[in-house]
C-alpha cells in the first residue's frame, strides 16, 4: 500500500511502542440513502405515490415512515457497533410535499431519522439558494459539500462545510462532500453560489483532513456512479465513496443492478476503494460494513442494499405526521394555475395515433424548460398522456391527472440517424393503439402506416431558427424526453444508449403546469408537425376498439414488480368482437401495468384461451410476474 502517511510528529518512543504492539482492525457500518426526491409517502412499482388499494395489497415501497422503521431496526441490530447514517443528496423535488413545503417537510422527516451527515444534490438548488436556506434552517445534522462556494451575500452563509470529522467508536472519521459540476446547468444556484470542480475540491479537503491526523475518509458525493468510479475513488487518500445522482442500484443479487455492491475500485495509491449507491426514492437503504487496518486502509468491505418493501411496518408517529401534512396538498390540487381558451385534447384514441394538442403542450413545455441547456428536440410518448383538459380554468390537479406518474424530465444526446430510428419505433404499433406514438416539438415528420415496420417514417425535419431543415443523420442533437422513455420504455431502446444523459429533472407535471401558467390563457393547437400519409388512422380506429392494455409511462423493468392478475383459463371467454384486431403477422408488445396473457390474447387474437401461445413464445414466464416495460413477442395467430 502506498497510501500516504505522516510520521513527522511521532517520537522515537512512540515508534518503538508501535513496533511492539498492533492496534485492532476497525469496523465501520455505513447506512445510506440518496435521491430521496421528496418521496415522503410510500411509492408503488412505478415510483409514484402508492394508493390505499395498493397499500392494502402490500404492493408499496419506501416512504418516510417505512424508511424510518428500516433505519431504526438496522441501528438496533448494530447496537454497540460503529455506525454512520449518510445522505448523498437530492432530497428535494418529486412530490407535492416539496411543491407545498419547499424543503421544510423533507427536513422534518430526515431529522427524525437522525442522519450523521449529508451532501447537497443539484435539486437542492431548484428554488435557487432560497429553498436550500430554508432547509438548512431546519436540519439538525451537518451538510458538507466541498465544491459549493457561497459568497458573503448568500443566504447559505457558512453552513455548508467542505468536510467534517466525526468520532465514531474512538476513531476519527472524515467526511468530504461534493455535488455534480454541472449543477448550474441542471438547477438554479443563483449569483451568490458557485460550484467548483469536484475532484479538485475533494482533493483539497482530503488533504486538510490528513493534516488533522484523520486517516479514514469517506467521499459523500452527488456526482453519479460513473464519475465516482472513474475519478472520485481514485483521489489520493479517499477510502470509501458513498454516492448519488445517477439513481444507480448496486446489488449482488439483483440482475438489473448497474454493478456489484460495493464496487471495488483500484486507487493509484495501491489500495481498493469501495463505491456504493442505493437506487432512489427511499426504496432501498444502503448497508455496507467496512474493515480498516491500523493505517486506515480498507482491508475488506461487504454488504447489500435493503429493499424497503411491505415487510417493514411504517413508523406510526411518522404516518400521523405525513397525514397531517398531506391535508393542504389536496387544496393544492384545486389551485387554479391558468386557463385554456378551449379543450386540450389528450384522449388516448387520438394521442396514440396522431398529433394531438395535449401532446404539443407537453412537448413544447419540455423543450421550453430545457432550451437553455442546448436542447432542440422534445419527444413525449402518447401513452403518457392520460386525460384531456376542458376549456376554462385549469387546476394543478387536472395537470397531474394528465401526467400522474411522477415522471421526470430527461435530457441526452443522439444522432439524427438514431432519432429517425426512435420515430420508427414510435409509429411501429400504431395499429394496436400502443402508447409509444411520439408527440414532438422542435421537429416534424411524416409516416405511412401501410408500409412495413421500420420504413414508415419520412421527411424528418428539425427546427433551425424560424425554419425547418432536413435532419442530418450524422449530426448529434440534444433531446428532452421523460425518464421512462430515456430508460428504454415503450420500445425506445435507442434512447437508452443516449450520450451525456440526465434522467432526473423536475416532475413533468410541474414543467407542464408552469408552462401553461406562463402562457395563460393557453390556446390549444395542432400545426401539422406529425403528418400521416395514405389511409387515415381514424378509419382504422373506427374499425377496432382500443386495446385493453394501457402502456403506462413507468420506469422500465422496475425491481420486484407487483403481481398481476393470473390469466386463468377458467375465466369465461367472452366472444371476440367482430372487429377485434387479429395478429396476422408477428409483432411485439410492451408489458404495461395490469396486462395479463389472457387479456392480450383477447386483444391480439380475439380469443383469451389462446393465452398459452403468448406464454410459450416468450419462454413461459411466471404469469403472476409479467415484467412491466418488457417487450414480448406476439406470434401470428
């Protein structure tokens, strides 16, 4: 090991003593969360607020009350041992609790959990420094972020420190924080706060700690798993990295994990650094035990995140307080945010087959919110639009009804060629009324559904100033979409490989509400940005009822999906409508909430008893656990 050590202050007698006696290894247990995102109420498998019905079915995860129980139970199990509870940032943004209380509610519940330290995330600056200042007024634990630099005029004062030292079991533990370097682009820290380079800031703070005789140092970061691996874990004298920002699930048992827990990284100093992260939204509690040798070098580290599922009974006191704070939120749902000159069309029979005014509103709002980041194109799946809005006053609750899934704004880069492929995916299942139909802003295109899948799209043009120009297949464009699509949902697998991606912006409902309010009275419109060539979709829709499956814009492949109804052959088989669509050629379908093989067989074959054909074509998966977001094969009848 070549981790740096300082012996300048040791006397000869002390050296002689150390040569004759060795200290015992030191064990440190670290519990941690990241990217809480205001999930104060429990969440369902789509990461949105869990309903009373879902609670009754034990299908809920996380939330402040369950998380408090899990932390208390783990602390009790580790009684007498060395324990730290750390928070890697982004506690703000993601539910109406944040919209209503602007950080005060999050602070209250985090205080109940008794964190030892936290770093800020980029979303802590979503309401400039004002929102964070309110949070800092209330939290009862230290906040450390080395690369946040506040001026004398800042309301933050000197309350965010570069680092701190905590005595745990007679040993000094140093904690250094950092937030992502692009926070000014992702959020709004304001003129009185600057964000320094994360690596340089951590390096400087670590050396300060070394000068204080601290030889066990944790980097508590909000920079993302890839950067933690590539840069933070390689900073000299950093021993452990507890991260956030990328919402990465690390696990030794979950096949969907981004990497092992912990992920061990070779530090240039000749030792290994464990890197951990615990997904997001209070669904997991990270749990790692680290053993250090006499010199503060990590000997080994092991653990796994704990899934906070229905086996954890919600803390009663927290439940009571959550209920109290939820009352004004119902008033918020009734709040008038603006008005519309006419109805805004969001019907599934329209938005899943052609350009619709709700699709234009949402896509325009996405583009407007991200244009200062260089975004020029926005794409929203038609299946993510769940309702229309009448003319007249528009309430926050109406917007939430249209966009109920708490999806967040995502940005990434893709080539023109990949964008065209994505549009092809979007129109590939139009005859089935699938939710992937693309509502767009910043571009326009034509499609012909009479042509084979994969060659239906033509005349794709991107906006260039006040005009449109043909898309350049080789050029890289910056896009905005929702986090569900960016993760590959609704068949948009091409988006999953997008470059410089960020999936965790503000809630899409909030973005849309703010845009509508800024343009009130809003005038609904369509402008021909999506044009169908050939036979009209309306005729096709008139000949076939909408499918029973409703693809929902939920995060792809959620962990531990809740059981769906079994497609029991004993169920009575209703005669298929005479106009029911029949799968005369092989196709695909993306599993949505509530889908069963029986219902899908009715949809595609007009006969539920043919459900086994679907099952056998897809490896006979457990019918109780059809994975939401997974694309299945639909063989020809």
